[in-house]
């Protein structure tokens, strides 16, 4: 017999992301060599006097860590990390910034950047397609005529010439501009 007990609500998670994330955390973390911690690894240690589970992960595409501490330590640990992040030129970021950074890095979430009509080729994920395999699930669908036309929509990152101009979410590049309200009945 096996019993499982979720302890998720007993841990607080603080994401520390960016090129200086290691520099920000290094003086705070004990018993973990941040330089030797590989991507997707987890180690137990201490931050302040708090028990720590440190995950070397990133949803932003930058160097990143997830700091997990018991919830009764969350506020104190957050305050110390925030002070240290500010000393390193960092600050808070929101989920929209995280999603934009993640998508720009090519960390695609199926169902967000994709739907049932998007192929791995459309999303820049052609590296994940087993081109040397004689057969695989979905191979026939990828070869259908509508899936290989040259003008299929592609997921790309866009930068404006003026950094102060922010494109609306979901903006698309089209071959020619059409006046608003242009429809089939006009």
C-alpha cells in the first residue's frame, strides 16, 4: 500500500532569473555550488537559516533558479533575495514578461503559441522531428499539401525600429494591408 501526501502548499517558490541570477544568489546560498549546478538539477541546501531546495531551471530562457523554502520562511527569504537582486541591477518581473521572454527564446508551450493547426516546422521546432525515422506518429500529417505550402504562418519574434513602440499581442505580418472592415461582402 502507498499513501501520497501533497506538500506543495508547505513550500514557497521564488524565481530568480536573468544573466546575473547566480551572482545574486551565490552569497545567500549555503551547501550548494551554484557554478557546478547543471541545468534541470535540484539540490538541497540552506538560504539564510532556511532549508532550501534549489532548482536550476528557467522559464524565461535566461539563467535561472527556483528557490523553494518552507512557507514560514517565504517573506524573509523574499526580502533578502529582492535586496540582493536590486544590488545586482535586477527587479521584479510579471508573468507576461516571463511568457514573452520564454517565447522569444523558443520555449514554446503547446496550446499557447500553438493550436491543432500549428506544426513543429511552423513553431521553429523542426529539430524535434525525427527526420531519419522511416515512420512516426504524425509523419503523414506533416506531409499533407496544406502543411507544406510556402506561405504558412510562422511563429517569429519581432522587434520594432522604435523600442518605445510595443506591438499588440497576437500581431501578425501580412503581405498587404487591408482597410478595417474589409470583408467578403464588400
